[in-house]
C-alpha cells in the first residue's frame, strides 16, 4: 500500500513534461495490448481455418460439392468465410462462370480464375497484416519516449541539486525516481510490442506462404479441368 501511494505521489508531483511522457507511454501500452489480443484471435482463427479447409480440400471431395457446402454455410447467421476457403471460392466461382460462356478460351478461363484468387489473397493479407505496423511503431518509439523521460528526470534532479546549498538524497530522489519510472514504462510498452510483432509477422508469413502454395496447386487442378473440357469438345 505504501509503495502504491509513493508511486502515485511521484506521478502527481512530476513535472508536466514528465506527466506527458508517462501518459503517452500508458496510452501506447494499452493500445499495443489491445492490438496484441485482437491479432492473436485473428491469426489463431486463420491458422485453424487453414488446417481444417486444407484437410477437407485434399480429402477427395468433389469441388462443386465443396463450393455448395460453403454457400450453404454462408446462409447461416454470423458465419464468415475467410482464408484459404475464401481463395477457393473466389477462384472456383470465376472459373465456373467463365467456363459457361460459349467460345471462351481455356487460357482466358485460367487467367480470370487466378486473377480472382489474387484479389481474394490481397484482401486476406490485408486483414492479417492490419495493425502490425502500429506494433512496430510502439516497439521502437516507446523506448525513445522513455529515454526522453529518463533524461528529463535526471536533468531536473541536477537542477534541484544545483539550487540547494547542501546536497542530499532527498533533493535528487524525486527527479531520479521520475526518470527511472519513465524508463520502466518505456520498456513495459516496448518489450511486449516487439515480441508480438516478431511472433505475428512470422505467423503471417507462414500463413501467406500456405495461401500461395494452395493457389498454385488449385490452379493446376483447374488447369487440367479447363483443358480436358477443350479436348473433349474437339473430339
């Protein structure tokens, strides 16, 4: 209890610049933790969806049936299709639509399907990468804001010491305490942000690589279907 009161008194008695530094670091810390929790949920959902859909896709199920199952799932309330299944639906929907057009070339069908998947991939990557730059900014800026508060507190401690005829620890203690507290807040904001940024960046890269691999494999399947139809029509 006493330590808490001392910390609160130190914050109240701090200079206005010191208070501004502490407030800024507190806001940055809260903001980074909100993003950390949100990104954890989004990335975990993406990883779980990737595993489940990839297992379903390679189970041998008919692609048309897989697409119809996704359409039925979309009609339910509070259901959103994300990730790899979204890539599949975008590519297969465009592939089916173009194949139904008379006289269209198989290469044009493939180009349209791949273009639709690239657009869907871009959207998925934006969702995964959203707010990651903010974490990187918090990780780098918080240290310097804390360092500024440290320098400011020490400088004020020396000023107070210079204005006293007799040096004592009680004179410099408030300024030193303010400086150390700013350092602590800077590290408290920066360390979780940099750890989360590195972890989430690696996860996003891994998920994106899986998406690109799936696009290549799915394009190969569609390519065989498109050209097999053309060969059947020729025969």
